[in-house]
C-alpha cells in the first residue's frame, strides 16, 4: 500500500510541474520528493512523469492516476488530521499571506502568543501587497481584502476596510481644513499607483447622511506602497487616503490627524481566507481562532471603522 508521503509528493509535483516547488510546499527537500515519486512509480510499475531540465510533464498514465485520486487524497488527509487532532497539538509549517503594513502592525505582534501556545508550529509568513491563490501557491491562510472566492475557499470577516484622509499636524498648522472631499483639490496629494493596474486610485467618500463625493487629491507625490504613503504624510508632505488599520497607531498618538472625520471610503472588509475543508488542519484552526480572539479582545473591528469618526481629527 502506498504511503501518504508518496501520494502527496506526486500530487504536488503534478500541480506545480516541479519537484522543487512541490518540496517547498511540503516542507521537504527536492531529493525527498523525487525519491517519493520514484518509489511510487516503481511500486505501480509505470512512469508518471516525463522529466526534463525545465519542468515535469505528466505521462498519459500519470494523468489517469491523478484523475483517479481526485479528491480522495484530500479526504484521506482530512481523516488523518481528524484522528490525530485530539492526540497532538497543532504542528507544522503555517504559511500565511499578509499585507506588509497591516500584517506587521496588527498580526506580527500575535506571533509570540502563537508560538507560546503551539511551539510545534513553524511560521512562514509572506508580507505582500497582492491577492494570492491559496490553493495553487500552497498558503494555509491569507489575511486582507479583495480576494476572489475561488471554489473551496471561505472568508471569515474580521473588520471593515475603511479608507480615511490623514495628514500631519505640522502640514495642517497654517491651513484651513476642507469642508467636504472636493476641498482636497487645494492640498498636496500623496497617492498610490496600483501595481496591478498601473492606475492612480481615487476614492469615492461617503458620510453618515449617505452623500457620496469623489476625493480627487492632486498627484503631488506618487508611490506604490501604503507604508510609503503613511511615511510621506508623517513627514508633512501632504494628504493621504489610507486604510484605518494602516494609520491607527499614528492617529491614536497624534502623529497624524484625520481630516473630514464624518467622511470615509468603503473598501469592503478585512477577512481571513482559508480552504473550506470540513476538517481544517489543527495549525490552521489554531491560527484562525487566535486572530479572531485578538480582534475581539482589542476591539479592532470598532477601532478600524472609519464611519464612527472617533479618531483624532482636525475639525472645521
């Protein structure tokens, strides 16, 4: 009977067309993955891959075998997880994707607690400004917004993703605050060019009365990263439109001030994304629950809500 390791190595190699990439996702060496696949081929008596220096290509027999396994491998993995979860603590590589500013500010501080509770978990956290493909890229969890919910992926909402206008007290010292978003045309704008579209993002803001108005900031300074926008605002270079989580510490310390406290833009939600298996791996469940606990304990959903207008602000 084939071992689970041999089957996992075959499936990951087929999905990625690479022993090296399969090894990275399975936390093995390329030699170990190649050895597992070779053992499987010897036991079956057929060649499953055509090997070249560039990539692996499934043979006709390999294609049939992959189709025959189908979802059975995932069911077997889930069964093993279910049986072992009561007898062992969460363990293994925990691969997570997070946006750099949000992740470093709000999720990375949870790492000591995670490792204290679950010392056998090995974090592999990627800080990146892009929606990842959890299944294809081998992530256990992603945190952010704007992800397409592919089949088999669920989203657990953590907090609203609200965008607000901020500037430094020094920049606003001799300026009259705007009375509505149209007034931003009189200020220096710190804006971001999207890495995906190449366009400058301008936001439509709304207030409690439901009025909507586009905030057209002048493109005085253009960057491609929210952290750079925040730092430029801290330096007194102009007004920036940023997500509340990215500037919350600066607002609470008075390093930045919020303009138009009754106005905000709605960018959707900040969510946890993970595979919708009936039985999540113990490491994934532990991480998801820990983050949810922290958001509740720190009241982050309320603190991230730009619609409340509670953050330190400059009023007209």
